[in-house]
C-alpha cells in the first residue's frame, strides 16, 4: 500500500509564461520509452512478481522502495508540464468563429495540439509526439540479475533522454525539474550497480555516469549535489525496506562522502494552484455552479 503526501518532491517555480513547445519536449519524460511511467511500472511490476521476498529481502526492498520514489517522479514531471502550460489564454471569441487556441497549441511540435484537443491543458501519458505510453515498455523477466541489469540500463537510458530534453529548452522551471531528476536518477543507477556487484562481483559503477557528463557540469544539478542528494537513498516507508542499507553503502561516486539511507521522503515543496480555463471548458465554460458546490463541500469537511 502507499501513503500519499500532497507535496512535490522538490519545490518548483511556476513559469512566468506558457511554453507549449517546452511542455511537449518534457512530456517525453512522462510517457516515452525511457520516461517515468516506464521506470515506475517496471520496478512496480518487478516488486509485484518478486519471488522469495524474505530470502532475497535486500534486493526486493531496493526495487520496491525505488518504485515508490518513482511515483513522486511522475508527479514532478506532471507538475513541470502543467506549469509550462499554465496561463495559456485564448485569443478571440469562439462564438464569432475564432480559432481561439490555435496561436498557442497548433505551432507546438508533437504533443502540442494534444494538450488542447484531447487533454486538460496538462500532462498526458504520451511521449513528445503525442503517442500513448505502452505497457510493453515494462521489463520483468523474473530473473533477478537480468531484471537488475535492465534497471541499470533503464536508468541510464532515462538520463540520456533527460539530457537531450535539457538541450531543447532553456525554461528555468523545466530545467530545475531536470536538475533534480538527473541527481535522483544517478542515485538509482548507482544503487542498481551496487546490487549487481553484490550478486555477481562485477563493478558496474565503473561505467557511470552514462552519458559521460558529470552532474556538477549541469548548473541546475549543482544545488542538489551541494545538499548531498546524490549520496542519499530515501526510504519511503515508516517501518519497511530498512534492508536497502545492506546494498546502499560505500562512498559516493564523486568522492564527496559516504552513502546514507534517509528515513522518510524529501522535504519537498507545494503543488501548483492552477486557475480554470473556462474558454477551454476546464472545468467548464461556465464553472460558477461547480465552484459553488465544491465550496459547500469544503465548508462541511472543515
């Protein structure tokens, strides 16, 4: 089971103006082949199907715990896309035949039109082209070494995708999210390398980082590295998964200090508060009645 906290894993600035092209690029990190939907579901299904959990507890705990962090990562990518679409306003009047959102979404490559035609001016489970995420991106063989090896590959593939998205946008909100995920994805790749080393004796961490660019070279990663987030594996449970400490031990790859398990989630930051877009029927063209009903429910609950 899962405990949900109504915060983002890291504080995110709200973009000053909408940027649908950047949103389309970032959406690749949600529903692309190496997006957060793939990492989340791969680790989740591996944890569902794990055999001999008690006998192989440290490895099960590692996969299950990282899967839980990935839930927060899809939320963070979702917030980044939503922030990049925040403030998209119509031009003209639909009742006079104007194409009120064409100026905003028709020129955004790939997923851009999808945000308006089929979506809520928010993140969707698609890649940058607007193609839906696929369940067969999940890899779960049941062979522990093979699954861990795939997870190591998956984290490095995801890091490559993030770096390429980084090269496509200068939006500071998108880049802050990317800087955080570079750091946390590096932790996961390192953790799977250590797990493989425990099982096989092969020092997989000698291949890191993939691609061969150090986190310190990415300006938006530097604050998170300074906080030591690259040395920290969060334990997303009040009582379980303490066995990850048997794998997550040793020195950070950059020699900055020892690896550590931190109980509980990151401090995080608030969710965005997005206004309605009545002209796009979000939540509807005339939302006054919906707002009135919601306010009555809120009053009764407090």
